[in-house]
C-alpha cells in the first residue's frame, strides 16, 4: 500500500470528479423527476402517457448501453458533448425515471380526502400540489431519495467506461502503471466508502429527524 502513496492526490482528484458527476446529475434528475411525477399524476392524458413511457424506457434500459448510445450515437446526428457532460446528462436522464416513481408513490400516499378538501376550496391543480400534496409527500420519500442519491454516487463509476477521470478510471490508470491490482482497487473502494458512509449516516439522521417532527 505504501507504494500507492504517491498516487493519493490522483485519487483525491478522482473523488472530486465523482462528487461533481453525482451532484450535477442528481440535481438534474431531481428537477426532471419532479416534472415527470407531476405529469404522471396530472389531469392531461398525453402527459401521463409520456411520463409512463419515459419511465418504462429508462428503467428497462441498461445504464451502460444508454451511455454508449449517447456518447457514440448522438455525434453521428450532429450532437457533440464533452465526456463529463455526456455522463452527467445520461445519469440525470436515467435517474429521473426512478425519482419520478418515488415521488409519484409519495403523492399517491397522501390521503385523497385532503386533496378533495383543497379542491373544494377552489385551489387549482398546481396549488393543490404545491401547498397540500408535495409538502406531505416529501416526508415519506426522503429515505428512498437518500438511497437513490447514494446509488447515484456509485453509479457514476460508469463514466470510467468512456474515460472520465473519476475514482474508478483513476484506479484503472494507476493499475496500468503499477500492476498492483489488489491495493489499487482496494484504495478505490476505500475512496468510495469515504464518500458513501457519511452520506448514508446523514440520510439516516435526516430520516429520523423527519420521523420525529411528523
């Protein structure tokens, strides 16, 4: 392991790229997931169909296949993105489907009587969602959203397949240079644990706090 100490800074840089991929892609996925969830529970049938089809396609498509299609297929149609941008977009589009399903389940868990009462007061669909449904739904979806965020961090390692210098790709490069697979990839695993364990503990604490304040 001591022989890997000169490469510690490269792992730290890889962790920075992993954090960047995770934060940007999850922010994108969250915004898109909210939009899809609103479409899924909304009154307009075409939007409900679009949301349902999008979610099913994304959930049934392997993430690696989607990334390779995006990186090597879209340039033939004239769409060019950097490797980091491509990774963020693919992770965002993919995870949005799962976030949409989590949010939709949270919305459906809100008692129908409260929705009907809000409508009887003259609230519009958007007002009912923003003032009645979403605040209650968010409490119940914090645990699954937290799990999705941690999974997003681990899933970001898929970017190594196209040469993005995240933790995984950094470990691959160091292994090529040193031919020390076991300590190199053990170091990569440790780097991921440094990121995921605090996240998991923070999500657990937030979950407990929300449970107490209900």
